[in-house]
């Protein structure tokens, strides 16, 4: 399914932005509803508080479920490789138009914030 590849690619790009400390680009990948409730400085602070997210050296999407064609949502899960070992992440994407956006993120059971 094309949507699965697009959602996974958006997740990979988001993780690469975080890894490269391109927080503004990562923030722009967040959903419009997230951005309406959180400004860039709030997002950047929340990301920096998630050590495994900022220190990861690689990410792998390991599970995917496409929930709805009418209101496309895509919960994904995966693993982050960090200097301290591997940690699980869960990410939920939404597609309100033509583009997938990150709606929620949890790393090691800690939520990014909403």
C-alpha cells in the first residue's frame, strides 16, 4: 500500500531531523492540531527532554497498521538504537490532506506531549 510507504518515509524523515537537531523541520512534520497547541520552543524543549530520542543513532519501523481509508491514520512502532541500547517508540500519523503528519510520539513509554 502506497500510504504505508509514505507514512514510514515521513517517520524516517522526522527521526533524521531529530537526529540532526533540525528541530524546526521536525516540528513542521507535526500535525496541524499539535502545532496549534504547541509552539516550536515547547516542541524543542519536549524533544530535548527525551534523551533516547535525541541521542538515537538509528531508527527502524517494525510494525505498521493502516487504520482508516476515510480518515487516514497510521500507528507505527519501532526501535531506536541509542548509545545505551535499544528502546521502543510508538508514533501515530494522520493524513488530513495529501501529506502525512506526526500526531503523537512515545519513546520508552514517555509521551512527547500534546
